[in-house]
C-alpha cells in the first residue's frame, strides 16, 4: 500500500473506541467530583516554553521533542507534556486573577520521538491535572488521591504509590554537592548518560534505569533525609494526611521524576501489570515554575497519566470489554419505496435519540437480516409494499425471536 501510519503512531479503530470513551468518561466524572475544570491547549507551542520548563538537560528536551521551523522561521514544538502548556495558558489568560486557586485538567495527545514499545508511542495520550495558587500539603495529597480514585472507579486495584521529597531551592543545592561528591567516587563505572548528569543534574542519576548504575548508587545519600525544616515539615504533613486517609504508600528516596521543575513532593503510581515500563501516572509540586515561565510567583502541583498504559492494565485485568451500544432498530427494506421510507423513519427516530440503521447497499432480505445480526441490533422491522399500505409491521426481538405487531406511524420500543 502507498501510505501507512508513521512509526510510533497507531490508528484507534472503531472497535477500540468504546474503551477509550469509557476511560475518558470516568476521568471527566472524577475530575468534576474534585472540582477541576477542563482546559484545552494547542498541540504545538514555542520551543522555548518546553526547554525552559522541562529542562534543557532532560531526555525529553535533548533527545525526544518534535521540533520544527514554521514558514516564519519560528521554532515550534509538538507538545511533549501537558503541564508547561497549561501553565502558559494560566499566565497568558490571567487565570490567577480570576480565582486565588485555579484547578484545571486536560485530556489529549502528546508527542515524543522515543523508541516505540508497549505502552510508549510517539503520539500518545495523557490526562492530567494542575492546581495553582496554594502550597498546602493537602493539595499534594488531593493530586495523588485524584488518579487513585480514577483507577478505583475503573476497577483497578493492582497499583503502588511511591512518594518522595526532592527538596527546594534552599536545601537542594547543598544536597546536590554532597551527592556529586559521592557519585564521583564511582564515576568511571557509571553509564555515559549518568556520567553527564553527575556534573549537570546529579539527582537524575538516582533515577537511572541502568542496572549497573542502580547497584553503584544503592547506598547514596537520599534527598528526603537532607531536607530543610520547611520541606521536612511539608513532607511529614503529606505522609500524615495519607495515614489519616488510610491510603497505602511507599517512600522511595530514588524517585526524582524525569522533569527538572519539581520541588518538594514527587510521586509515581505504578502497576505490576505493565512489566518494566510500569508507570501509570506521576507528578509532584512545582512551586517555582510559574515564575520561571514569566508569571507571578505561584505555587502549584500536578500530575499526568498515560491512557494507552491504563488501557493495557484494564486489558490485563480483563476489564476492557466495553463496546459501542448496537442499533436499537434495524430496518429491512423490501423495495425502493420501502428503502426511502425506512431512511426517513430512521432519521426521525435518530432525532429522538434512538439509534436506528437501514440498508444503503440494496442487499437482499437475507443479507439485510444477516447484517442486523452482525451489528447485534435489538429489533428488526421488515417493511415492504404491504406494510406501507397498512401502516403496520412486525417488530422482531432479535434475541428472543418474539414478534409483535406495531404501527409504523408510532413506533414504540418495548421497555
């Protein structure tokens, strides 16, 4: 064939859509329950927005972004994650002036030129939330409880919540120096990527997925044990609130997340159903990011979650059998006048919110009945010259085979 999907992208076909719509409907319902409002941002932004927010040295910016020059020679980038775009919209549209606390969520496609693998595509989909304007640890916990509630309502109970504190601009510099000192003792044995990070972003070495790196850093000092008083109290409050909610969690001192903008709380939700790529959702607090992007100093916290990975977990758990509702009525036409009448009647029923279907291919009665079966229509009405003359027909229940007489002028569906 002449054209195919681009590597790392896929079509979401009609038979799969019901599962996507189910997930999205649960996401929207839970977001509404937590009083988050939807925001939709453009699929591409100025490249500097992502370089500045995510961090020049992250894998996303240095290796994975889809960046191009438009006709005016401006550098643009397809959105690799949702937070930076949401915060740009927050600043540009003065949302902070409208309310002291802004709570928004998004659902949409993201783009990263990664090596395609299960649950990780080059165009993938995420839902996420951002809360801007408050530094309360209560909001940190809410931001973690939110995706957990979504997973709960989808029937997922196989997950783990890992939390950490990555400190702030007051305590992190001293810790980074301490960590660099320790890392230099094993520098020659680290992977090339980690060697680069030792001098530029040492915390990311702790998050390395390289097994040798993880062995070498197994006994390194951890950030949450070197926090300033403010960060210590904040992290203790987060943990005590979780304890009060009886939500189980694990403190993981190696968890730093892959983005540079996090301060204080960082978290990740993982699932054993995903194998090595086990992250379902992740996020944390980013109290400096709004100001870094040109806005007023505004504390914030957020998370993002992959939809493809979520659907993989639902499939593994046998909870991905959602299907689009079949037609309520399938009209079988016996001749041309009947085909026209059935189309007009189907249109009338559709306008009343009843899913109706007709034959457009001029097929035989047998073929039309076979199609009604294939589509799993609840009822079939056969219409021909006699039915149009008497204004009466038989309504056949396709499950039971039972038939009842109905008026064509006033078709009523049995309840």
